[in-house]
C-alpha cells in the first residue's frame, strides 16, 4: 500500500496523507463504512483543496484560480477583486481578496486572500467550498464584524473590479 506523497498524482499535503491513512485502516479492518476494495481514492477533489502561505503577509487559496476557472469554463467566469488599504503601510493594514464563480449558475469556484488572518479564514472557506455553494448562497451568511470576511460577503460586480489584476501602480497614494 502507498499513502501520501509517494502516491502518483497525489497532492503533497499532510492532511491528505492523514485522511488516506484513515481510509486505508477502514478498508484493512473492513469497517462497514469502508470500500470493499483496498483502493484509496481521491480524498478531496482538486477544486476543494485549500493551501496557505505562512509568511508575512499570510496568503490563502481554496478552489480554482482565475486562470484555471477561465480555462475550464471559458467565457462563463466572473472574477471579483477587492483591495483595501494603502500599499505603503505595514502589511497588517491592508488585504487583497479575489472571488471566482461560474457566471451561468453562480457556483463558487475559488476564494483567494492575502493579508492578516488569511490562514484561518482560508480554512473556514475550505469547509464552505466542500458544500459546493452558489455565490448567492455564500453571500447569505451573516458576516462577522469587524473582519475582512465582511468585504468578501458584500462584494458585488458593481463595486468590484471584475477580472483583471491588482497592480502596484493602482495603489492609493501614501500620506506625506
């Protein structure tokens, strides 16, 4: 049997290996909930994988990137981008947010965050993404104040830059 990083085409994440080990133990011990064959299938679909960069600033991502979504659902993707705070201040005083969803049915495809607290927030969004929500259903959640999750829930295509990327030359000017 093989688990974790040594499995071909497997994502190299500790939590994936852990979940595979649990599934394998169920199969070997023939638990009622286990599969009948000793095969460990994909534990988490690729579009539900969450990853976090533990650096300064923190960054987190769950779901498809803008590029992956556009490749998979050509011409049927909405991208909402929000940046808050001037670029010249400490990294804990600004954040970047990106939401990607399929336009035709509003299925949420990805959420990407950079800024303070992105690591913990990404974990919460990974749980939500596993439920395959629509953008409308996602926005119906009650926002926690004061957090930047409010800004994600209140993003609209009218207020956000749809598509495109945030650029340094678009930063708010620094006070002198």
